[in-house]
C-alpha cells in the first residue's frame, strides 16, 4: 500500500501529479532499461559486434509486459540492483540463447544512469510546460495590475508604495530566468552513459566508441566525453535547479499567505466551496495551496543538498553515494510538480482586492509617504534637515493620530515653501510609484511564449 506523501491515495494529487509519478514509476524506469538494451543491440548489430539475429530477438522482447515485476523485485532484493534482473529475464525470453548477446560490453551503472537521464528528460519537459503556464499567469496579473497601487513592505513594516503588477513582475522575471536555466542545463545533463566496468570500455575490443556514439544517437542523448560514473555534477545541477524553482514558488506562497491575513486582506487564493475552512471556525479561509507549496519545496531544497552529497563518490565506481540519487531525485521532481501545480492554480485564480490595497496604503494617515515628502522638501531645506524635520513630524502625527498632511501644512518651515495642494500631491501614494510601470513593461517584453 502507498505510504509516502507523493504516492498517497489521499494526499498524492496535492503534493504531486500523475504525470510526474508516471515518469518515476517502476514501470517507466524498467521500460527505459529495456529501451536502452534494445538500442544497444541495434547499434551493435549494425557494427557487426553481435549477430543481427540476436539483435532482432533481443529487440522483440524489450517490452515491459514481458517482465515479471514481482520476480524483478525478488531479484533486486537479492542482487542489490534491478538492471541485472531485467537482463536475466530478457536473456531467458530470447530463443536459442540469443539473449546472451544482450547487454554486450555494458555495466549496470551504464544502463541505470542512462535510464535516469531519459527520465530526467521527460520530467524536465513537464517542469518546462508548468513554468511556461505559470509565466503566462503571472504575466496576466502583472499586465492587469501594472498601475494598481499597494504598499511595499520592508521587515514586515509598511515601506513605500509599489504596484501589485510590479510585485508579480518580480516573480515573473524569476520564472523566466528559470526557463533560461532549464534550456542551458539540458546540454550538460541530457547526456547518456556507456563506459563499461571502470569507464574505459575495455570490454568491447572493436567499435567501442562507435557503439557509444550510435547508442546515444538512438536514444537522442548527448555523447559523454568521458565516463561520469562517479563525477555527478550533472545530477546535482538538476537538483539545484529544482531547488531554485522551489525557492521562487516559496516566495510566491509566502507573500500570498501574508496578504491573505485578515488584517491585510489584499489577495485570496481561488475560492471553492469548503476549501480552506476550519473544523471549528466557520469564518476561516485558510491559504491551502500556499501551505502545500511551502511544505513541498522545503523538502526539495533539502534533497538538493543530498544530491550534492552524492557527488562525493569513491574511485571509479562508488559505494553508497550513488544510491542517494535514487531516493532524492524522484521525490524532488514529484514534490516540485505538486508545488508547480498548486502555484499555477493560485496564480490563475488569484482574487485581488485593489480597494483593500488602497485602504492599507491610507491606514497610516499618510506616514508611508514620508520619504516622498522628505525628497520633495530637500531642494528647499536640504535633504538632511528635511529628513530630521519629517521624522519629528511623523512621530507627532502618530502621537496625535492625525494625518501627516495636516501637520506638514501647519509647520511654518514647510508651508512657506509648499502650498497644501502641493503637499497633498506629495502625500498621494499614486504619485510615488517610481518606475514600477516601466519595470513591469520591461519584464513583460522579455517573456517568451511557451515552447
């Protein structure tokens, strides 16, 4: 029965997706082993390394429906690795001992690593599509709320005005960088492995490099320059990439959670009847997707560290670090897929309360405009004196609970330079958005369409 969160019949579709689970399933992994063995046989037959008859027989039996998965489990428990069990069953399926030519010159790790790369390629395509969809959702929010003023926050305190579109464009820019990273890492990561026992291909006397080249061409993978059995920066890079994506999703979920607080109320996750409700407090509307994103990506980041631990391998074939990848890599992809799914749902249906954003801007009676006032007074009073004067006025406005504008207008050192109307303009948040709109436009102009 399922016991992990990504395979759970209850939680599985909250923390992962069917598509990503399928990539990392026993069946898909085993079929990848068979795909590699079939490709190897075809290539070696073309090079006259094994008989064509043997290759035809091997290829005809390289389908998952012919593998006894229960027997494979038993074989793996006994041997320690599943590849030898697959090869043993494949050999037995072939007639006239032609199966003896299966796996010619390969080693277990060649097949395992290349299968993992094939799975990574499939999994990255899912991530790519999710990132493109998330990008489109964020772009829509940035575009629609380009000029929607809200308060920017520093150390959880109200700072200066920004726009909600600016906030979303910042996340959008990060997602676009992740899309660039994905394109860049493929050349380094989508590279197969075929190198033999210690990486030298000594087991193939003739046509070794031609076999390697042909095998990678058959599988649509890059050809390795040298064996990477125990040089695992490529796999670790994938883990770090997943961690980076997760960090951006975590930033999104953190801000949504904070903006959903009752006292803030600026945005809400998409509404569905009963979603986020409490068992005891009927008024509650909890940030469900954001909570699940936070949990999932936290584990992904820890797995990135584990995959870097797996780089510390011994000699030409390792004793243990390699197996870390078997644990961390599938779970990282599965959890990130769930987080991306939740993030897409949040962004596509996010409820934005522009009126509440404006009310929060105004809740301090204009104190959030103190920087604008200081800069406006600087040419008349000098920046340093203006800073100290406005600082004192802000303290007095807090003490009296009065609008900043009133106290500014009542200060002779200020009113002799600026009229109340001019001061009112300085105190209007809509007049102090800086280059928010320009930056939103710059980000939107760089968004790539989905592949």
